[in-house]
């Protein structure tokens, strides 16, 4: 491993001179700086992140706080994490991944230890306990998510309220007037997770505007849980003609349950989802869906954070507009018995 002393010997200067060049704490002649940089390049020296931080320099590390909590769909989280990592590398940064459920303590650890230049925060709750610390932190942060009060924070996310409304608009336009939502697992709502609550708020507002009757059932993604929820929905609301699912793990169990019950998609019941494209497009019945743009979210979060580190002013909140792709899972509401029209 190449050390600072190796660079000093190669460049013919003292170790302190190399340290001053790296930290920028003292003025060093251009010729000496160039000679030291040549030695750094020739030897492949990479300054230790902690040493650079103590010297007042940058670590070139971004902390990604991605707590792996109950009810989260890990493939989507990892897709965002990969986008963060690859985008960070294009800007000369590495990524420190923090997956523990530490809450505010994780923010304190990053802020107090100077192990990263900035933070990207995922799985944001409406009243997230990390927010007060993030507002006061010296190191900049970007949230992938939107809390109830985003004042003083940089946030990027899909406009989940608009996504939920877009799904209802599509179904209402096809004549559906009785809709049930298969939502995220109960633990996600219990935490007040922002994206799930905002989607539901958009669904409710659009359903009221269109005169659509609505049921909401949080559900775990197992076949047994989905089967119980769907059976209960059709028992309580026999005229239900459309299902909206925001739970990637529940997609295939839902389609399997409908087949087992003898309900054809979309002839008997239409299904629309809020999920990643790969989940919707490769389902056993390709799903009409609003895409969760995981890669875009990771990329934009890094770009915003890097801009902040460079001193640029960044808008407080950026919500990506929803994009609905129509596939084979939605169609006109089936005719009510005896009237030849869509159910009402």
C-alpha cells in the first residue's frame, strides 16, 4: 500500500509538504504541487479518507442511509443503491452503505466522524426522526423521499400522490366505479412511510373526484395473505371490478389468486400497479402500471448532492411526474348483470 511518506520520497519533498498540498492548508508553489501530483499519479496513491477529513479536506465518500426495515421490497432499494453508486463514481466519489435501523444515531455518526462529505437518505417517513439533525448538519444531505414538512431539506422522489391519482383516472376512464387497493404491508403504514401514505392520499382524492367507491387493504406479499385479502374484498364489495396494487411482492400472488378464483384479467377484473417496469412488464399478465423510476431517483439524488458540495444552490424538492404504461391487465369495466353497461 502506497503511503504519504512514499509520495514524499518520490517527489523529493517532506511529508508535511505533501500533506499541505492535499489539504490546501498552506500555499505551495505551483512547481512543487505539480511534482507532488505527478508522484501521486505515478505511485497510485489514494489518501486515507479519515486522514483527509481530519486535515479539513474532502473524503470523496457519500453516505447512503438505506435501512432495511420490515415490509420493504429490497430489489427496488438495491436498484436505487446501484444507481447511487455508479453515478457517484462518475463524479469521483465512493459510497458508504449504511443499512442498519439506527435512525438519528446514523446521522450523528456520519456528522461526528467526518467519514463522508454528504448523506443520501432513503425510506423517509412523514415525520422522520432524522429530519431535525439533517436540517442542522454541516454536511449536506439529499432525501430520496418526501416528508410531511420538507422545509429546509433537499428532496427527490416520484410524485406518488399524482401516481395514485393517475391510476384511478385510468380506471375511471374505463368505466370502473368500485376499486380496491392492495397496499404495502401493515408495518410500512405503521411507520408513516411517505411514499405509501402519499400514494393512498392521491388515490382517495381521485376516487372522490370520480365518484369511485374505494377499499384499502394493507397486505403482506405472501400468497396466503393476498388470498385472504382478495377473498375478503369480494365478499365485502362483490361489485369490485378493479384492483390497484402497490406492493411488488404481492403482484404474482395476486394474479395467481385471481386465476384460482376463476376471475379473468382484465375481462372480470382490471389490475393496475405502482411498481418498477421490470415487475410490471414481466408479470404473468403484463400489468398496466405507473413506473417507480428507481435508477432516476438514485442518479438525481447524487447529482443534487454533488452540486451542493460544489456550492451550487439546489431547489428544495423535485418530484418526478408519474408515467403510466397501459398493458394487458386493464380493460373496460364488465357489464352489470342485466343492463349491458359498466358497473356503477
